């Protein structure tokens, strides 16, 4: 049940952040559009938006609240956003739920195993994050170059 309730809460909270941002989109956009991050993110969404958005929700440690607000400024339909954030957050939510249940039940070995697997996934992704970002940016430039 914890996984189910957490997933519902995360999805509703994410949708709330998305909708707040969407409601103030026209007011905020003139200031945000001058940001280099906004420009880079818009280019990324334009070419591989759904896939990249999904990966950002799966990617551990990425600031997902910020992502929800940011996506509210984009042209992404709310239904697609809700699907991507719900499904994308499920692996992390499941791992955290299993870890919490293991601690609650006193199954420290299971908790340690899940924590170990999480660290084995998280550490390389964290250490390689700049390379991953650079690869994404190169792909965007390649896409722009081939479409001209």
C-alpha cells in the first residue's frame, strides 16, 4: 500500500506544480526565456521531449520539483506530463518503499541489498553526469545540424 499511496501523492503533487506553473506561464515566460538553461531545455524538449522527460524523472537525484515547474512553462500537454512523471517515478518510489519496509520489519539484510544496488546505480550516474549532459547537448547540436 505504501508504494500505491506514495505514487498517488507524488503524481498529484507533481501535477499541482505543473498546473501552477502553467497558470502563470505568460507572466513568467519573459524572464525565464532569457535563461540559458531554459533555452537548452526547450531545444532538448523539441527534439526528444518525451524520452528525455521520462529519463529525467527516472534519473536519481535530479530535481524533479524544479522539472515539474519547468515543464509547466513548456507546450507539453498535462495528460502526457502526468503519465511521464507517474511512470518515471515508479522505480525510485518502489526502491524507497522496499527499503522502508525492510527497516520497519527489521530485515536489515534486505535493506542493505537494496541500498547497495541503489548506490551501484547512483554513484556512476552521479560521477558521469557531466558526460551525460554533454552527450545530450552534442545530440541536440547534431539534430540541429542535420535538419538545416
